[in-house]
């Protein structure tokens, strides 16, 4: 070993001196000259936050690790459990009785409703029910009341015989057959046979033969239900008969026809009401127009009278002539006023006071009725109803005839009212036309020509006023008639609406009654048939019969004891293994490289096989040719590749906790990089438990602690083991404050080493126990995590990775130590 510095001893080789640096490399950027700024960590794979899926390989690895210890405990536990089972299954004497339970309740002739619904499922349920019924308190209490049973010492010795009997009584169905084996275990087999025989007799009396009592009770219930349904059908039929009598028929077709005709008539009345209301509105409109025209005529007449009076007063014929003109005007005014009053007071006298020549003839009446549309429609409808009455009387009976007769009476009354209204209006018009009034204005001789013209205009207006008043009177009469018709039609419409609703309701109720009666009749028929069948089936044989009375038997139970003891022994052998597997699975130990990648989500650099003589591997000149060296070289190749692309030549090697092979891995990488012709230095930064100088067989000397404490130069601390292998021990200074040194000493040291060496391997303490690795990790280019198969725990590995990421340390990958399971096939190597 040689110290490499300017004053130390050496072999004179210029390549060994560090005076000329290698190609300059840049360190990671820093913030404010202190901690470097790390790129965001690249995670290969993901960690699922959900519950992970179970991997069967975990069980295989747990068995591989724990089977020796589990076998030792199993060999101790198996005899204990087997012996306990052998003792617990000590054979007892017993009594056995055999009963037969028919799979199907075979009927004597008919199958009743309570026997239906068979099948394998129902039979299994029936058997299970019987096995429970034989243990009921009622059966056991009846059996214990037997005098012979009560005298047995077996029963007297029990504090609670019924409870003991319920616990010891066993029911079984051998071979899933129809046979039910009832057994009772006891020290005295003969006494047990007596007790069991009493239990079977009580069961047959209380349960099995009790089925006949149930059939008797069911038959009684069926007869009561039959009587109740018969009375209900009788009441429904009486109600149907009363409703049919009220409607005149109970035939569905007749009721449907009647309902349709009522609806049709209802529609016709609605149409008629609409027409009458329209005519009424038109008559009222014409009346208002005539009244307005009459008011205009009367105003014109009053104006003409004023003008005529003015002419008379201006007549210069003399006072006499003026006096005469005034008298004439006065007489004319009085005559006009009298005529107006006469027209107003004019009215038609009663029919019996109208002269014969002014009355309407039969021909005129027939013509008026034939020209009225409403009268003709009512007349045609009444004729149609008369024809329907004749038809219904022959086909459907008196009920439908009474319904149509009422309708015909309403139509005839309406027809007669219409005829009276039309005749009255026509008679009034004829009377006024045949009673003309020919009064003329008197005194025309004494009037001038202009005055006479005015007087003639007044006379013409008087005639027009009379005609207009007659027209108004005629419109008033017509409007009154139409109004009366509208009111009568409204009344008929309300009555018809009630009739249609009542008819529809009654028809629906009759149909419902018929349906209900039919349903009740069907139920009644079925009840009668079921009553008849049940009465016959009362004499059928019971479903449960006794095949073999209770007999005493001795049961050795050797086969059962041997089987149970074997099962318990096997269980005792397996239980420790299952327990150890459960504990091992909960510990989540590292099984192989694949489990680390899958569970921790970290990239895998490779795995290293387990070696017993690990120190011999470092001293062997054929390091690269063995399985161990071949594994290390594959890891070195990956690190070299990462260094080319990511400029990562300061590599920290650490682990989550101690004992996971980090120092061995660091020295292996140091040796592998040197074998690959890279100038490499290993730095022992594990200041708490340094081990590099021990493994290399040299004195600690000065080293990292001295550099951090600023008591030595880094070149004084670097030693050379071979041409490309350099190392730096932990040093001699104790209790070094790495947190303070991280500001200047550590970054400056790594910057110098980066310049002069191809790779710098930094061996650090574990990550989780101490803070040293976190401080150092802020200044390296990447970290390689070492895990030990069957020792490292996945949760600790994940925690360590999260800690490194929190401090900005890139994770280059994980190396699994101790893998001999073929996860990395290193069997193909050189043999010398």
C-alpha cells in the first residue's frame, strides 16, 4: 500500500501520482454554493397505494426459509394432538333403533294439497325436521314419564335427565337413505335400550301418528271454509238478481246496447242545444238592431212635426187661417199621438176571440210545421223510438221497453211544446196582417202644399213605426220561445247525463258481480274436491314407521379413533408451518429481484450470489471469471453505461439498515470498476463503524474524518492498492460533525475526487438509523441500495428510498445480495 502525495514514498510511477488531473468533469449544480440541486428522481415502476395482490411465490419463499424450524415444532406438536384425539374418542356402549321415513308421502288413492310439492329438496327438509322433532322437550318428557324408565339407575343418577337425554341422543341417516338411525350412548347399554325404546314410542305417538290429527284438523278447516264460501256466493247472487230487476235485464249484450243508445241520445241532445243557443243569439241580435232602427224613426218623426208646426205659425193668411192651421196641427199631433198609443196598446186577442176568417187553417199549420227543422227532427226521433220499443219488446223484454217508453214520453212532450210555439207565432202574424189600420191625417184641405208634404212624410213614418214595432214584438216572442227551449233542453241534458252514468255504473257492477260469483264458484268446486280427497286419505298409512326396536350394541370405534388421531396428528404437523408462514409473510422479507421491483417500484441493477469465503473473492486474481465476479461485472457495466449518459461518477453505496451487505457491495464495485480499467477510489464514509481498513488488512491512518476536521489534505489520505485501485479509510478523528462539514469540506472533497478519478465509490452508514447518509447523499451523483435476500424488509427499503428522494439523492438502482435462485443466471462463466 502506498500513500499518494508529493512528500510520501512511492514507486516512481508517474501514473500513480495525482499531480495531473484527468479530463475535467462538472459537478452537480448547487444553490447558494451549498447543497446541489438534484434532478427529480426517476422511478422505474409504480407503487400501488391499493392493497397489493397476493403472490403465491411469497408462500414458496416462506416455506424455503422456515421449514426446518416448523418441522421441529410440528414433530413436537403432532403426537400431543394425536394422543388427545385418541383419548377424547374413547368408545362407549350404545343402543340403536331404526325407523323408516318414506321419501314420498304415498297417497291411498288421491294426492291432497298438503302432500304436493315433493322432490329431493323437500324430502331432505322433512328428514331434518323429524331429526329435530325427536329431540323436542315434549317427546323427551313423555318418554321420561314411563315407569320403567324412571326406575332405571341411569336416569336417577342424572341431575337433569331431560337435558342429558337431549345431549346424548344422536340421529343419523346412513348412506343418505330412507332409514333414520337413533342412538343413545351410555355406560349401561341395556338401560340405554330401554330409554331409547321409550323415546321412539313417545315420538311415534306425539309426532309421527300426530299427522292423522293434523289431517282431521285440516278437514274441519276445509269444511268451515266451504260453508263460508257457499254463503258468500248466495249473497252475491241475490244482489245480482236485484240489480238485474232494476234494469229490466241482466244480459250483457242488452245492457251494452242500452248504454250505446243512451250515449247516442245524449250526443243528439247536445247538438240540439247548440243549435237552439245559436238561434237564440241571432234572434237577440236582430231584436237589438230593430230597436235601434225604431228609435231612429221616432226621432225623425218628432223632427218633422216640429217643422210642420213652425210652418203653420208662419202662415200669413190671417189669424183665422192661423187659428185654423193651429187647430189642424193640434188635431194632427193628437191624432199621431193617439195612433202611437194605439200601436203600443195593440195586441192579439185569445184564440177563441179571433174571428174565424183570421184563424190559421190546417193546411197553413201543416206547412209551418213541415218548414221547421227542429219540429221535424223531434218528430223523426220519436218515430224511431216507437220502432225501437216494438223491437225491444219482442227481443229483450219489458225492462228495456220501460226505459225506451220514458224516453218516448219526453220526446212527445217536447214535440207538443214546439208545435204550440210555432202555431202561436204564425197566428199572431196573420192576425196583424188581416187587421190593417187606414187612419189618415185629417185636415189636408186646409194645408199648403209644403205642409201637406210634411204631413204625408209623418204619415209614412207612422206606418213604418207600426211595422217596426210589430217586427220587434215578433222577435221578442221568438227569442222567448228559443230561451224556453234552451232551458228545457238543458234540463233534459242533465237528466240524460245522470241516466247514462247510472246505466254504465250498473252495467259495470253487474259484470263485476258475475266475475266474483264465477271465481267463488271455482274455489267452491276445488274445496269440495279437496274435502272429498282428504276424507278418503285419512285412512292412509303413516309416513314414519319403526323398522327395528332399540337394541344394545357395543361400539369399539377403532376405525374412527385411528382416523381422528391421524387427522389431528397431521394438523399438528402442519400448524407450526402455517404459523411460521403467516409471520414470515407479515414481515415482508425480500425474496428475489422481481419482488423488489414489483413491491418497491425501484430499478434493479442486478443480484450477487452468496459466497462463504467472500474475502477470498477479493484476493483472487481470477475475480472476473467466477460466478461472483461475473455478477459484479454485469452491475459495473450498467453503472458505466449510466455514467456515460447521466455523468454520474460519484456513487454512494448504502442500505436501509445494517447487515444488508452494503460494504461488501461497495468493495465489489470498486474491484469490478478497476478490473474494467477505470481509475477508481473507494471512500469509507462510515465514520461510526469503519471496516474498509480491516478488510484490506492495513492501519486506519489518516482519512475522511481528518479531511472533514480540516487536519489533513485529501491527497495525503488517498492510498493506492494497485495501479487503478485507490482507497481512503475513515481516518482517526472521532465525533466528526458531518452536518457542518457538508457546507464546505465534503463538496470540496468530492469536487477534487471527481477531477482525478473515473469513479468514486462512497461507502456510507445505513440510511434509516443515522442522518450521516442523508447529508452525504446531497453531494453525490447517485446511490446504489444494497438489500440482502431473506433478511431485508421491503417496507424499510421503501422508507429508505423515500428518504433519499426527500434529500434530492438520485437512486441509480438496487442490488440484491445472496441470490442463488437463478434470478440472475451467472452459471455461464470461464473455467480455468
